[in-house]
C-alpha cells in the first residue's frame, strides 16, 4: 500500500482548523456591551455591578495596564434556538498562546454570584442546555487588563511591571461578544480527532496501530460533509468508535492526572492580582467539578485559600463544599509554594506549621504530601522538616529544567542531611501545565526512568497562573485515554491516591542523598538584595520577638502577642514565595515587599522592646543591660539572657611599612595594604596565615552579567570569563571606637561607589566587614573574593537545621554545574585541626573554587560571596541604589565557631536601661546543640515550646534546663502535637535529657506548673 500518511495528517489538520472547530458554535448573534472603568485599584463586586456604563463595541480598545473594566453584556436568546444548548462566547482580546499572562475576567450574574473565569483557552459561559428561547441574558465581567510582560520576544526590559511607570495606553481590543449555539456532537468529534491525531503522531510507523488509526481518521473525514459538518458529525464519530474503544496494553504506563492550576502567588503581577487570579480559577474549577463527575482538582498554598476566604467568600463557599465532597483537594500543606534554598530553619518549618494548620482548621484535611512543582531546587535539610511536620511525600517538577545533567530517577527516596528519607516523585511529563496532548502523554511514558520496577507517574493537568486551570477539553481527552491502545492510561486521582499506589509498587526505590540542586536559575540567590535582606532580618526579628515575649510572659505575665506573631509570620512566609524571595518578580512586587518588610521590622522591634522593658527593671537606675538573643553565650551574657558585657583587651592599629595599616587584638593580626585589601589575616594562637600567598582578600570583583535568557533568574558560567578587580582607592583612613580598631575604605567604579569599614573588635577572633554600595550599574555582577591558604576537597554551607557539604573541585559535570550555590549564615572550610568561616547577615549566593599554586607549594581555595546584580528583566531597575551588607572572616574557626559567628552577626546585641539581669528561660549544656525557637504554644495554652537541633554533624547528649517548673515534657511534631508513646524525653535534675543524632531537630513541649 502506498504511504499516504502525510496526506491524511495534513488533511486532518486543515479540516479540523477550518471546518470542524468553527462548527462547534454554528450559529451566533451579537450581544450588547457596555463598560465602566474603575478609576484606580479593583473595587468590590457590588460597586462594579452598580457603576454607570458607556457603550463599547467589538474592535474597540480597552484596558490601561493593571486596570479593571466592568463589562455589562446583555442580549436575548433567539426563539429559533429553543431546545438547543446555548453559550456566551466572550473574548476580551485574548491571545490563545498566552494563558495566564494577559487579560483575564470573572463573570458574575446580576446578583453578584460568580459564574466562572474567562481566559484565553476558556472563553465560554453556558446559558442553557437546552434553552426555551426568548430568555434575556445579562452578565457582568470583571476584566483585568494585566499587561503582557513576558512577550514573544522574551526578557526585553519594560516599564509595564509597575503601575507607577506603566502608563495608560489601552492594552487590548475587544474581540467577540456573542450568544452562540453549542453543538456537543461536533465538539466531541473535535476531541475524538485531536486524541487520535495526537496519538497517531507518537506511534511507530512500522506498527499496525498507527495505520489502524490513520485509516479510521481518513474514513471519518470522508464522512464529514464540509458544507454540513453539524449534520454529519455523528457519522464521522461512528467511524472512530472502534479505534477509540481498543483497550490499552496491560503493560501501559499509568498516569494519575491531577487537576491543577499552578498559580504563582506573585510574579509578573502583584500580590493583589493573585487574589483575583485565584478567585477566577477556583470559580472555573468548582463549576467544572459540577459538570464532570470523574474530575479531581488539587490546589496548594494555604495563603491562596485564605485570600478567597477573606476577599471572595461566595467563591470560598463553593470551594469548601467541593473540598467536603473530596474532589477539590487542598494539597501540599505549606503556606505558599516557597523557595526552599533561602528560608531559614524556623521559617521553613513554619511554612508547614501554618499551611497544615490552616487546612486542618478549615477542612479537617491532613496533608501527607509536600507539593512544590516550580521551586528552584531543594535544600538538603528539607526531608527532615517534611517528616517533622507529619508528612511523608514530596512532588516536584522543576528539576527537569536542569541544563547540564539529567536527573536519574522519577520516583525515589530523597535523603536529607540527618538521614531522613522522603518518598519523592518527579513527574516525567516534564510540565506542571499538562494539557492532555498526546505528545505530553507519550513523553511521560517514554521519559519515565523507572521502567521495569514501577509504572505510575503523575501529571498536573491545567493552565496555571490565571490561565483558568483544567478545561473541559482536557477532561474529555483524559476520558478517551482512560484505556486506549498505544497510549498510557489516564485516570483522575488525588495526590494521595497516586502516592499510595506509587509507594506500594516501588518499596525499594533508589536513594538520592543531599540537595536537589537545580542547574538553572542560580542568580535567584542574589537578585533583589533588599527583598533578601528583608527576609533574613524578619526571620531573626521573629526569633527575638518570640524569645523575649515568651520569657516576659513566663516571668512577668507580659501579654504574649499570639495574633500579632501569627499574622507577621504569615506575611513573612508569603514573601518567601518562589518568585518573591528569589527576586524574579516585577518591580511592583519588590517595591511593595520593601515597604512590607519595613513595617514588619517596626512591629517586631516594638514587641521586642516592650518585652525587654518588662524584664529589665528600673530604667532610671543608670545601669545598662545587654540582651543576647543568640543561642550561644557572648561577652559573658548567656544565650537568651541579659546582663553586663565583658569586653576583651582593646586592639592596636599601626601603619604598615609598605603602606596601609596593621590591626591587632591579640588573637588576630590583619594587614591591609595601600589598596585597602587584606593581604594577611594571621591567627596568632595557631601561628597560621589565612590569606593565600601573594593574594588579597576582601577583593571586590565585577563581571559582565548578560545571561542567554531569564535575566533575573540566571547567571551563565561564561560570566567568569571576564572579571575586573576593583583596586582603585578613593580613601583609606583608620577608625577606632570603644576598643575596636579598623580602617575605612572608599572606592569608585563605573557609576557606583562602595564604602567598607573593616574592624577588629576586642576579644573577637574575626575581622568584621561592613559594606555600603551605592549601586548604579547595569547587567553587572559584584562579588567579594577571599582566597584562602587552605586545602579542602569540600566545604560546608549552612542550610536548614545544619549544614551541607559541596565539593571544591569539578571532577564531574554534577560538581561543575554547581558554580553558584546557596548558603545561609556561613560558609566553612577546614583542614584537620584548623578552619576558616565566612559569615554574613543577608547574602546567600556564593562560589568556591580551588587552584594549585605554581610559585609555591599548596592549594588556594577561594570563596566569593555574591553581593549585587543588575538584570533588566522583569524589573529594569533591579537593585539600583544604596545597599548595606555585613560579613566577617573568622580564621581558626571550627564548624561550631561558624555556627556561633553566623548567629552573632544576624542577632546583634540590644542594650536596654535596667537593673534586673535576666536569666535565660531555657538553657542547653552542649554548644553543639542550638535552640532555634522558644515560644508559647500556638493553641494559647501557655505551654512553652522549645525547638533545638544538633548543629555540627555529630551526636550530642544535652540537658535542656528551664527557669520554670513544668509537668511531664512531651516531644512533638512541628505542629506541637505529641509524638507516639515511647518517645517521651527523660527528666533529669529539673530539666530534660536528650540524645540527638547528627543534625536532628527536636521539638519539646513543656506544660508549666
């Protein structure tokens, strides 16, 4: 037989596009349209419905950037349509290729009841099935004219990302406003042909099934009368029935489809617009659930549920009903789908605390899965946190974006730094916006890396980011692939149903140890420095507020601010969303974030001050107390206590013979040359030099930074090919203050200026580096280099509840790909018996490289901290202006010293007038054990909750002491619920004796007597 495949396939495409799809709505009449444009921000529904309108016609322009227009759409169903199904077709000017990234609408009835969302792939509203004829139709559309930021030519700088700079030019042209007859038979023919045509393209040419499908499609097209598609659609469908009924092979891959609408809580739109995107999407999905009995929809992010509860209670009522029916599934158990690299230990824990508690309180739902499809890599401390929250599974998708190495598993056990393992799935469909295309389903089956031992995978199905979620077409296509020869099978299932099956069939899944590093989007560790500083500062202020409010509540009856802390935590957690904290959102988002963080700081400082005032005693005594919020004693003041500080001997400052200055405090001797660079940092006690021979530390370096794409997200390896060392000096002057000695350095470069103060404090074995940059560069990357005289094949970076080791070499492509990585408060390198820590107060990105010296024996290991970038998309003014950073170089530091110095720089001492020293509320007798939180229980019982962890990577026995009487202590999960019997801690001498594994976190609940 002659090969006529291309002929039939081309025929199928044209007939579908030009004849069959248009026949889905064979008759139509125009609707009357009027519009009111809200003058500012979005208005309540009642105001939009009542507003005066003016006529507008199809073809007219509408919608300034970020504006809201209320369309009033009216008409009458023709009497001749009686007995038929009628829909309103409402096209606001959509581009079908951009679901989620342009204008959107929410349709309301005249009484304000939401009907469904309008999106590029979802433009219809059902009027009646059937209609009687003659019905009056009146609908109101709340339409958002969100501008297109990520256009066909992506990553071009634009001022549209902030309402203050976007202008007022109309963005859209009203395209279609009609009543139309809906022909369900033709619509089903479209689904039949799409499924078979897409399946056919994936089948092997040499296989009989492809030819069976091809011939059936050809016969069906023969039966279509192109001048009477509606009258011949049934006959055409009959020709396809046999091939559609052929069942899947018993060995077919099995896909659990989960209705999904990945909605970024902010990204190319502000937070306020996400509130409306969620309302539109959930309106769509509750309506679809009513129409499709097999369909299941899952939505993560408790914050998004909370938004619709607060702002759209009528939508929330529908959601609650669908949740109670078991078909609208709150998933993930987190407050938002956060970044997981940068949030600190407690913040990462609280993502699950607040997320899971919301779902429990609102719906009685306990999440067993963490749901993070789009997060930019996963920190190695996360498995323990997931387990401590009472969950056991993780879903992610983003690892498929890695540029260099293909991840070897799709289903696996992920092992974290403490040995905890979490059953993890990475869907082989390679998208979290699956649309049920045959190519997607075939790709999932072919791509699945665990064939032969497992056959289940998950497909998150639906348009995200306000694209409207799952469509009726996706549901119809899934139904046809439930059991279809040549295809994977598709079944709608909840995440829990999928994970239960997948875990049962794969009990010995392979193990991946350590971080799940995304080989892409590395620059998100640096972009938008103010957002990152706001997050870090907020995390530590929350620690202080909880610690001192708890101490004051127990000691003095101070009113513990439960509601305030709960609200502030949720605000901070929201801003850890994976496009806010990483710095990849539009200017509007980060401008608002900066204001929010300032307000958070003011409120938390107020709580801290009030609690410390309650504790400190007489302010008129003339005495000064130093409050130490850090988990280690410093200056003689115990951790979590307040008292007088003991200072070490003052330092000495002298001119350096070759130019510059020498700083010496008896522990360190630091030489700063005439260029203002650190050429020696000598550990006097160890008789050991820190800086590599012939090198200079605290060397600022600037690189060109123009990645191939994803400007705010990416830094490509070639950026390192060109570097400029900033050695020119404007000013080098000595400074001395209260026993500290140092130098002030000023440099100018490009259009920017940097001022640094390098200081040796009395009794401190560290060099403090305070940096202020007035930054006005474009597409540049600023780093600070510290070449160290140390030989190490690996180095430690702090992560949640511990640290993680990475290689300093590039033996393999996996190691080479980690050319920019994340740390929290410290990076630490060590030879046996001697190490160096570099600590920071707000930076995350860094790189570590090693070279073998030519002129002298030995290895130079260079740590570089990333300070600032200047990408132009999506925010063309990223990081312009003044920034302040604090770092410290700690020679001779063991890993425990790195932990201590990291907390010190992030938790400055507070001085309060008073005469009553404060003993710590809780104590630990092992410096390897860090108390990460002291708080009152969230249930307002007055119980004291203490969370602690082993911080050095070894085993630790520790006694937790208290400054109050308590009943039998309990070990709990992160939600402060008692763990199973048999885990009770041992009481010893009025305290609690604990034995901790390396990096183990423990939560202890103490009921006061």
